C-alpha cells in the first residue's frame, strides 16, 4: 500500500507479520536502520513480542500507531495471504509482502513493478513448477535449434533457456525485426543466429531450414490475442494453422529429431477464432506425425503466461501506474496461470516426454478468478485504485480447460506433466482444414466465410454484435 513520495529515510513504526527466521531478520535490519519495530503477528507462536494472530492486524495497527507492515511468512498458503490483504482496514499503510532484504524494501515501498511473476503466482494460489532440465541438457546440448516466434515473450525466453542448456546454435526466427534487434543486443551470444522471416512464407522457410539444418524445432510463433483474431480470422487461419504446418513440414524435410508445436488451453472447446485455429494446428500435427519418419512431433498446451506481452498482469500494471481503474471483464472469469520460465521449460520438456503426435499438458492447479487477482493487487499495492467490471470481450470465455476429459490424461516421469494419448476432443478431417487454408490463402474466402466455415466445423464461435464488428 504505497504512498507515493513517502520519505525513504523517515522513522517508521513497523509491524512484522511472521515470528520466524524471515521475520526476525527483517526486524533486525529495520532496527539497525533506526526504525521502531512495535512487534510481530503470528498464528502459531507465542512470545511477549507477538502482539496477536494475523486476524488481529487492524487492532494492533491502531493500538500501536503502525505505519508499515512487513509480511514475512514465505510459506503461507495463497488463499490465507489474500484473506489477510482483504481484511486490512487502514489506508495509508506501507506494505511489503515478501521477505526481501531490508535494503530492497526500505528503498521504497512495494510497487507494482516490484512484483515478479513468481510473486503474483503466490497471490493467485499456485507455486511455480520447477522442471528437471538435466535430461533436457543432454538432449539439446551441442545441437542446432530453431525457434519461431523468437521475438515474443515465450519465444525469447525459450531462446535464453536453450543457450543456457549448451546448444551449438539457436536460430531465432520472427517477422518482428524490432523484437529480434533487442533480443540480439540483450543476449550478445555468438551462438545466436537472427533470421527475419514469416512462417507463412513457404519458400523463405524452406530456404532457412535448408541452410541452417536445425536438429530441434520449437514453433512458438502465433497470433494469440483473442479479440484481435475475432476481427482478423483469415490471418489467424493462415498464421496459426498453415504457419504451423509449414514449419512442421520443413522440420520433417530436414530430418530434425524433434519438433514442438506450442498450443494453448484455448484450443480446448474453442469459443473463438484464435482457439479454433490453434486446434486446427494440433490436428495438422497429428496428421503429419503419422508419416514424419524419424522426426517426433509433439504439442504442448498451457494457460495464461504472467508478464507476457498483452497478459492480464501487464494490463493491470499499466492501469495501476495510470491510477486505475483495473478492468475485469466479468466477476466470475477464471484463468490458469504460469510463469514465462515455466512455459519455456515445459516446451523443452515436451520434446522429451510422450510419443510422436502426443499433446503435453501441465498440471497447473486450480484456475484463478481474475477478480481475486485484481482485488489482491489493489489491497497489496494500490488501495486507492478502484476495480471496474466491464463485459466479456469478443471470443472471451468465462473459463478455460486444458483437456476435454482429465481422465484421458496419462502420467509421465514428470509428476506435473501429462500426455493426451487418446482424446475425446473435437475432430475435423485434415482434408477440410487444408481446403479452408487454401481458400483463405488464395483469397477465395473472406473473413465472414472463414468464420462460417469454422462454425460448420463445430467450433462454437459466437456471432458478434454490430458494435463488436465495428
């Protein structure tokens, strides 16, 4: 609960939540810097310095004229942290949620830019999943690897992980030259090869694969923003379906050992153009896998990625920095969340797990209400910011799933990763998919006809109102 402009060195009256090692460490540092630690709160421990349990926070703050609260229970369950934040009555408190060093938390009160994606995961109720990349290092070490969509949030982090795992070369391919420029300048690695290319361009992609001869391919390029693709369905089909098939075909042609297609939870029971076209990509992968020879093709599904370009957290950050309001499209809308590092690690792991044609999914825990996330951020960071409920955007669903039927997911050596070897999911004949792609690429099908065909395939894309169409 930051008060902008608070003097950093002003003497503070601090209440520490947590009478453990982290709490004692922060209290000692605070006292060493001349501040008053009035005492502690803790639900399990008793001591003269423990002034009450967590539920007593408002009384203790009033009785001891507290102006700063340092929350130092790193192991607390996320729902209890949210309850604590929601129960705070006083405004004007400076609050630091995490047991950072005193140097960090005394430099200024916690702001939205201080929250990492791991911090946010703790707020929304899921611990980040750490993947064992030892076997992945064995797989990718010394290999030539190609990543499409390499200038994007996930693609660029994937490039970083691959370089760290000891690849011989990473070909970073994207049409977005500015993003590639910044990626190259940030990484400064002689093993990095920058290629400006569009996955929809057959001849260009063929030449790149023929020249670089990648042994592993990670296809992360996609148009992913749901409302935008509702208004641009022909581009979504060509980029997300044909682009995927184009890259996978070239991976097979050069004899790559693995090719991974990055999918999305929105490919399950798709209610929008983006999800529908990503499901078409999954079906094309399954078809190609039947004749891919030595090349293993796999797909990987996951939910929303925190701090990726256009994510809800990035939207909330901008809105908080602008003074609000935070906009939530529906009080009950829920989503799965994961960190960018988790996404990159899962993509790499999926090349190792499962068999040719399989889809990997991550056990992402329970979905999170976006309203809970917004309320937690407001309580923790910006109590003066209000939350505004708008309406669902074109193509947006109230909730997402990772599979039609969780009972059909089989376990792997990684307890958090499952394989969909047999799916009770929407099937579309690949001949029909390729016919639509050809019509769109030739200009024979416009946006309206494309959406009509997707609906005829069985995708539940709703009709837009005149206002949405405009």
